[in-house]
C-alpha cells in the first residue's frame, strides 16, 4: 500500500472538513487523524535509532500504535512517538516481544520507567503517557479501570439578610419552647460561629464563655478549636448557654447526627420562607467574614478546615468593595 493510499482525504463537503484557507491541512483522515498528523506519523523516523533497526524492527510496531493513539495536535503526536519508540527499543534489548499487550503491560511500563528512565527529567510525563496509552490501546493487559470522576461538591449558598430575618421570625413562632430553643441555638451557632450539624449538636452550655471581651465557643472533634462569635449574636448565645449549664445547647441527651436532622425536619417555616439548613448558616458565616475582610489563615482555622476551595465557591456572594477603598487596601494603606 502506498502512502497516498494510506492517507485519504475525507470527501468534499463532509463534516470533517475545516473551513478556511487551512482546510487542506485539517481534513480529517480515517479514524480521527488530520491529514497533517497522518503525514507526520508516516514520515516519523527517530534520529537516534540506526536506520535498519528502525525500518525492520521498530517501525512496524511503533507506527500502528501512533495511528491508533489518535493524537490531537503535533505536540501530542511527537510525545507519543518519542515515548513509544523508547520503550520499544528497550523491550528489544530486554528480549520482550514487540506485542502491544506485552510492551504496554503495567509491569513492563513500570520497569521501563524505573530502570531505563531513571535519570530522565521527563520520566513522570513519559510514564503518564504510557499509562494512558496502555489503558486506551490494550485489551488484555491488566490495567485497572480509571476511577469514576467524583461529582463536583456543591457548597450550600448563604442566606441573604432578608432570609435571616425570615428565619428569626419563624424561630420565634415554633410551636413549643423546646423547638424554639433548639432552632435558635442552631441558628446562633451556625450564623454566629460557623458550626453546622457536625459540631453544633455537641456544644454544651459550659462550652460558651467570655474571655477578654470576646465570646468563644469551644468546639470538639473532628477539629477541636475555640471560635469567636460574631458580635451581633454574643449576648443571646451567652444567655442560652447560662440556661443550659452542663447540658447540650440544642437540648436532648444525644449527640447523634440524627439529632440535628430531627430538629431541621420539624422546623415550622413560614409561607415562602427559607428552610432551616445548618450548612447554609455556615456559608452565611463564611461570607460575613469574607465581607468583613477577615484574613484567610484565621478564618480557615476558625472554620475547622484547610480546604480553601469551599471559600472559592462562596466568593461570588461577597459584595464588591468601592474601587478607591480596594485601591487603598491593595496599596497597603488600610
């Protein structure tokens, strides 16, 4: 078969044809290859491999793999060509047959990368390329399937000022004193100290105290810490803590997570009012501090997390500063 037969253009007017002056180079060929890439693959010949070795031994193995890898762009084609040539040449020296199932076997790839590429700066990149090609092109080699992508973690949106007022109104209208106490406690600990159900259900009255003019909530596992309460919620939380004493602020006799779920499930919200959600209260607390300009190291510590990604998702809820005020801050004048 001639090169002309190997590289066929798509029919005129097919969906694979690019539009514009570069169309002659970008017509899709065969199985997802552009004419340019297909031509480069057929013409590929490494300079550091003796001609006869390349032509008679390596080329019949490497070129079909390059075609099957369907590289997108010249850089990908050259990277695939380089690494497949290297491992093929190494396998010949090791007496490993040039069979794709053996050359791109996980064990062969790992031995090649750890031994032949030991001093190669691009070893990590070459290894990743071989592992990808192995998974894509082999059918018998024992590659583990790629893990399913984790679904994007959704961050609960914060409550608006209007939402918070509606929640406070609904809290005051709960049908029993027990429910009123439990729901106001969840609200104060969430909006005032950033505690969601993981921590709020475990707080006792004795965990709330004033130190040097600051009201602190002592928080237990999984991230023990003391969290300052936002000023607008201090006095109300102190009063509830004094009433609770050594008991749990949310009431009851258990710290099981069902305790929080039960309180939320029984919350009696008004018509078109938001539901009580501890995670949204925590987001509200974070946005409040971001708006105030609280430094991230201190905020992360108070939030009991090292994951700044959560804060990234909440930045869109932080109102923009006045331009001149922002300039002064960025200048270091504030």
